[in-house]
C-alpha cells in the first residue's frame, strides 16, 4: 500500500503582507462590506493563522488603518528642515498632487474613506484619523512658522489657521483625485496656494508683487 502523500506546507503567515492585503480589501469595499471570508480568500490564509494575531475583523481593520497612517507619515519625512520653507511647502503639495493625479488618484485616501464610513460614532477610528490629520496640519504649521520667521511667508495671518486651510484643500484634492484630474491642473492649484501665503514685495510702482518662486 502506498504511503499517503504528505500534505503541502501551509502558507507562511507574514503580518505585514496580510495587513497590506486586508488594507486593499477594506479600501476597495469598505469595512462593512468586507467579511472575514473575503480576507481569508484574498490572503490565502486559514482562520487559525489570522486569529492568532487578530481577535476579529474590527481588530484587523484598525491595524490596517494604522499601517496606512504609519506609511503615510513615513513618506512625508523629508529633508524639509534643510531646505527653504517655500520649497518644503511646494514639495509637500507636489507629493499630494502625485497621489491625487491619474491613475492612482482614483483610489482616493483610505483615511478619508474610514472617516466617511465610520464617523461619527466610532471613537477608535476617530482617534486614528485625528492623529493622521493633526500630523499633517502640524507639519504644515511648522513649515509656515519657519517661513514667517524668515519673512518668506506672510505674517498677517496665524500660521495654524493657514496650515488648517491648506490641509482642507489638500484633503479636498484627494477626493477630487477620484475624478482622475490632470497633473497640470493640480499643479496650477498648488501654485495658487503657495502664492496666497508668500510675502508680497513692492514692485517699485506702488503695487505689490508676489516674489518669484525659489
């Protein structure tokens, strides 16, 4: 009698790979419409492997959301402290424009998707979304404050208010990205944003002119 063939080795569980797969599922279908069966099918993992780390679908969703936020924060860490405030602001806006332009922009922002689907009413999601949004606002405020100190940016407005205003335009850009706008249009809008915070320098005719970009 032939010996029974040995069963194939189970797929190795890599938490980061699984979270990336789960994130894609939640991002595409939303939290409510994604089931544990969907996550198992997409990842190719058995329930036992998943439940070793995550108690339920909600725990997976929160971990995937945090992974998305952490990746976003990591990507925004640049050499901003070593470059001029204007260039730092332009680079930050350019980065968002690239995320929002066709074809990648159609996917939108997962943080916004989470807020749209689960807020108000979910305090844990609210805390994570708030931490991401506040991080971006703080980054913008830091750039604007440095620009004000160097007399590059206007000083007649509060840096925090300007940062919050630019942030709201940035997040609107991520939503607009679902329509797959042209990159040139986003760049023109970004240039307008920068011009609104640059110091106006007298042009010698009694008028004011925004100084040339760095």
